[in-house]
């Protein structure tokens, strides 16, 4: 019911599918279509966050594919990585264990 409601409310923004992803023990489950049209397996979903393009595999990718709750933190890091007097080329950043590399993309931007 919730998936159908989300699809109905957000379809004007381009939403075409709602998937359920969850972790089962140490293995990551495949996405299960709850509403809408299935996405092609192995074909990444491309989206834009704060003007930055990303792509994820929401069907077979690890976990949820992208951590949307970190959107503001990625933007903050990006604002802190601008060149300044101390770092004329911008600071050096090491993104350890970054699944999608989202923080690295913002830092490099």
C-alpha cells in the first residue's frame, strides 16, 4: 500500500519503481519490486544529487545502492574541499571503504 502511494505521489518526478532491499545475515538481498515497472537487471539507475550525477544498481547492488541520508554530509565535505590559502589545489582526501565513492566525487568536484 505504501509503495503504491509513493509511486502515485512521486511519479510526476520521474519515479517509475519502488523496490524493497534488506540485508539477511551477512548476505545482501536482491531488490524486490513492490510497485511500478521493473528495472533492467544489471542496468544502473542514473540520478542527480545537488548537481552531481551518480549511478547505482538498485536491483542487484549492495545494500540500498546509495545512502540518501548522507546527502547533506557529502555537500558539506564538498564545500570544505575548495582551494584556499592553506591548500591552493584543494585538500587531499582519502575516502576509505567508500561503497559508491559519493564523498570522493563531492571532494573532487
